[in-house]
């Protein structure tokens, strides 16, 4: 099971760390809890507290890529990508998936990104999502992924709709 990235504040700078407890452990603690405030206090570092833009900027640093790399790797408009990273724009699910390709995320990291953004995760029973998962698992570029999507009759990623 993948871990969810969380953050906590030290000197007013957002910091992320891998959660110490699994989601299953947290669910078990919720079931056993008699006081929700106590649960939240004890598990503060294991809970998601940050914005999408904050998480994207941490991924940018973690992956060692620039925003320009993300623009090239996502096929999205430069200004739009910068607005997403600054928190000015909230991207659609497809735009986030395109950004995941630009950030060179794994399938698990992409799922965590979609979950954090409150978007539907990639679903293996959905043909288009299965193609995207296949591509992410094989470190394919967005161009290679779009070739697969197009060949199999699905909407491509990162291209503005007309």
C-alpha cells in the first residue's frame, strides 16, 4: 500500500514526510477511538493538511525537475502550469495526470496526487485509465501515452480541447 505524503510546519515552512502509520492502522484507531479530538491530536503528522500547490512544489523538488520540465513533459500551457503550481488555478483530473507525466511520477505517486486533489483515482477497470496506468508503470512519456490512447480510440492528455 502506498504511503500518503503529509506535511507539518516548522518555522512556518511546509515540510513533508512519509506517514508513520498505514491507512489501515489509522482506520483501526478511528474504530477504537472514544474521542475524535484525541485521535486527531495523536495522529496530526499522519493526516493530510496541505494544498495541492504545496504538494506539487514538494514533488517538483523531490523529483529534481523544473517547472519548465513539467511544462514540456505535460504538453500543457506554460502560464497555466505556473498558475497551478502557485495555487491560482485548480486543474482538472486530466490536467493533473498530464502534470504527473511532466513530474515523472510513478503510478502510486499519481494516485496519491489524484486523491489529494479530491479527484477520482485511476481505475484499472476503466479502459482509458488502464492505458494511463500501463504507461505510468513503464515510465512512458506523455507523447508515448497519447499514441497508445489515440490508437485505442481514447481522448489524449495535455492537448487543449477545441
